[in-house]
């Protein structure tokens, strides 16, 4: 959500100013509008937190997939944990996911809760701790892929180019990523 840069209040028609009942109604509607605007501004500043414990469509339950074939897996009950804090366009995601018997293929990614801002590059890199994940290199990171909901897992090595990590049938990833989301989405 973006915060409005200006406020435009309608001028009341002359008949509203001449009739006390209509003027009171106009003032009530103006107060209601201002209250809603304040709530939107406060929500943008304070943020919106979603976790795997939330009810309904506000829930964020992190899951992994393969880029070539999404597939499905079995998640450990206490190891599919996700927290999201959205403040305006800034999105922070914390996650701890353990899966087994996954059928996905291709590059491994974690589904993100909001679309990543559209960019020519991949400027949003997250920190990872991995366990039982098969890869060749020194360490893994997560890249938020522009204009998608994908946080792809990449491997990094000294003196070598970064490369995607392939989907693994079972592993664990924990970490945090911060990225700029898109303005048109609501939780």
C-alpha cells in the first residue's frame, strides 16, 4: 500500500451549509473518511504481520517448489513456519521449512507472500541456513526474483559464478529476506 501524497476534501454544496441536519451528516462523513485515512497511514507505518498461526487468507505458510515442475512434498508439522512483516512496500519474510518426499523438479524456490517489485536485476538477496540440501559450493543465498513470488535458492563459491540449486526431495531451509513489493497488492 502506498500513502497518499495529498488530501482533497470536497466543498460542501450551499444547501448543506444552510441545513443543520445535512451539515451534521457532511461532518460525520468527513470524520469517517479522515479516520479511514488515518488507519491506512498507521497500517502502512506499523506494518501488517502474517504468520502460519493466522486464520483464513491472511496466513503465510511457507512452501517450496521446483521451477520446472512445482510438485508437492510432506512438511514437518513444526517446521513449516513463516512470518511476514509488510510496511508500505517493504516486505520482510522469515521462514523455517523442512520437507520430505518432494516431487518438484528444476530449480528450488520458496514461495513468497507478495509479488517482488519489477526490476531489471535481482537486488534483493536473503540470508539462508540450510540442512541436508544437496549443492556444490560454499554457501547458499535466496534471490527474490523480480515480478514473481519466487525466492530462488542459489549457491555461491569463491571465484565462481552463482548458480541455482536444484530441487531436493528432502531438506531444510531457514532464513530471512527483505524485498520491495508491488503497490497493487493487499494481504
